[in-house]
């Protein structure tokens, strides 16, 4: 090695330049000392990757439900799992009847005679739920009797061109019918069948399973999806016996790797200044701080040994790398083992296998298949229309389901606490003697979750038991008025109501899919609660006499 600068001088520019007259001599010395035969001596130049792909085309809610077809181009995965409302709302039926009345004009009585509102709907739910917006309930009921029910008229209008006309001629009504049906189909939420509803009312979470028909031996299950983003990390893998061999799509790709970078990484160049925000030499680590020492050693010694390799895979598919050949700058090739093979029971982007997929005494390895989920980049969320608080009441030794907010007939949020607080107070009663009260009053939007021991004498579940309250002098068991708490036989697992509580909300979500279409749906979510609560319930209470 020869340097072209004098031993003494007034400037240090030549010394900092570190000019080398004979680079070939430096390479020859590396070859002489055998540095080229060691590991990790050459940087990767290009990589050849062979992978298998299987399109996700089926889904179901649980193990017993049948498989349904799924198309990535049809709708986002989040909408398919979260959407639950089906059929028109009372307000939408009223709006649809008014819109059709304006379209047909004089032919409206013919439609009313065939597709009128049923008498039961005049009282429940339309009359009672919409009466808050109409001063006179009788006027609303009379208006409904003079309108056609759009839910019943939809079938009549859809078959207008094939069947005999109800009134006038088919040509006169074909235009209004087509325009009205287009508006009605865009407004009405699609009906959700029982085996398509992914909401688990016993855990207040979503459950869903995905698979590719070309790979029947692998199933991805998500048993606790409660957030608004359904990505690969929400699924676990299960290996099942298959009656046929998989038929994958094999892709061969060539890519140029790039060095992986991270915050605080030492500069790889000789004279490049380090970032002053991170000084690895100033890290103070004790003899037992192994994690901190490993982090410093990784950043300073092995930080530049990692490379990122772009590999294109289809959206909504299961993928597995079967071969990876690296070509370095010395024109040598090295075939890496299967990248997703589990070695030590952990993989950064691997799906954890469920317990049902393991042998007795076996650890939980990861699956070699990676899911490229069709997730939404983002969605707009409206304010909650329904809110239920699950709280523990240590003073009453009970858990409660509190309907804080429910949606009325207009779809607007109705605060049940404000409604309960604004009720007319009972007139005071003079008491000359102490009064014994079996139980104090609890707000009508608080529903107890009574513990119920199961047959194994160990497990406990919480059953929703409505309280009986006096309505016009008669005891009535009041049921939940919203949609988050089921009106029938309802119960929850005990672990779903922790000490911190839980909050279940329902609201509208809107998103634009990759093809530009807009999707709007109602979604339910489960969030962390706000701690314990107190209902004020007291048993065997004595009220004293009024002061003189």
C-alpha cells in the first residue's frame, strides 16, 4: 500500500483522503490470507426467489358453519366480517314510501292495496319509535296507512316488466320503478344470514376463518378480532387432513436486495459522520444487562449484515417461499434453506399454530405459509350509535351491562342516562315510621349479569337477567332496547368482564376499495373499559322517618 503525501506537512487533507495507489494489491492480500473463503465476505448482488401462491377464496364464521365464497374484488375483508345489520330500518322504510308516493302519483292507491304497511308495523316499531319526531302519533299512523311499504313493494316493482301492470301501463311505471329500485338497493343494507354473522355474542368479539380451495390442508382462524384492522397478525394457522393435493401457482422472480436500515444504525462509510442523537458508546450496561449488550453488539457489529428483498405476491393469498438463491459480488451462488421453516419455535411473520394442531408435549411452532391480507388502508368512522358498558360492581357483588347509548328509529344516538334522569320524579311520601326496602332502585338501562356455575363446578358464566319494574302498576321484565345486547337468552364468559371493564360500541364505517367503489357498513367493536362501577343497588335497606 502506497500513500502519496509527505510525512510532515501543514495540512491534513491528504491524510484524510486516504488515497490508495494499488487497490488490486489490497484485494490480492485478502485472497492471500484466505478472507474470500469465509462466510459473509461478499455482498449480495441479486437474488432468485421461487414461491407458491394460493388465492383466498372461501370463508366461514366458525368450525360448524358452511364455507362461503369470497372475492377480493367484491368487498373489503373488514366489511365482510364486521357487517351485521340486515334489511331496511324503520326510518328508511318511511323514506322509501314517501319517495315512491311522489314518483307514482295517482297510481299510489293501487300499490297501497297490494303492498301496504302491516298493522303490526304501524305500532311496533314505526309508530312508537318515530313518534318522537312527530307531535301527533295518530297523524303518523294515518300517514303510514296511505303509503306503500317499500319492503313489500320491492318484489312487485322488480317484476314489473315481466308481470301484468298493477295500474296504468308498464311503460308509464318502468322509468320510476327503475329509478326507485336503484335508489332502494343502494340504501338498504344487505341481509346477513345467521351462518354469516361473525359476531360472537358470548365474547363480544368477531370470529372468522379463511382458506384457499387450492390448499385445503391449511386454515386460518381469527377467534378474537375486536379491532378495526384485520391483518395477517389476527390469524392463527391450523393444519387439517386434505383429500386432494394442493395446486399452487408457482412464481419465479429476480430482485436486487437493499441494505436494511433502522434508527440509530452506525454509518457504513469510512468518513461519514454519525447521528448525534444515538451514541452507542455512551450506553451504560451492567454485567447482567444482557439484552442491552446484545442490542449494542447487534447495532455495531452485525447491523450491516441484513438486507431487504422485495417480492411481489397477489393480494389476498397464502404464500410460501420454496427456494431462494443468492448471487454475490464475487459471482458465487448460495441456496438458502426454506425461509419460513420453523427452527426454534418462533418466526417474525409466521402464523402461530393452534393447540389443536400440535401433538402432546409439542411446542407451538409457526406455519410456513404467510398471509397477504386484503386490509383497508384506512376508513372513516362516525360517532357511535350504540354503546354498552360491561362493568363490575364490587359493592353489589354483581356485574352489569349498561346500555349507555342506543339508536332510535331515525338512527340517531339516544343517551339513555339523560332520558332516565329527565323522567318525572315520584311525588314525595310522608313517612311517620321507618320503611323497610328490599332493594333500592336501579336505572332502567342497567341490566345485571348474574353469575351462574356450570356443571363442572369450576367454570362460571354471566347470565343477563332483566329486572322487573312497575309499569302502570304492573311488573314488567324490561329487556335491552339496543342491538348490542341480545333480547333473548344471553350470557357472557366471565373473563370477558375484567376488573377494568369493557366497552362495546357500534357505529358506521366508510371506506373506498381499490377499485374506487365506496363501502358503508355498521360495525361493532370491543374496547377497554373505564374501571369498576357502582349501580347504587342496596339490599335490606331501612329508610328513616322524615324530620319534623
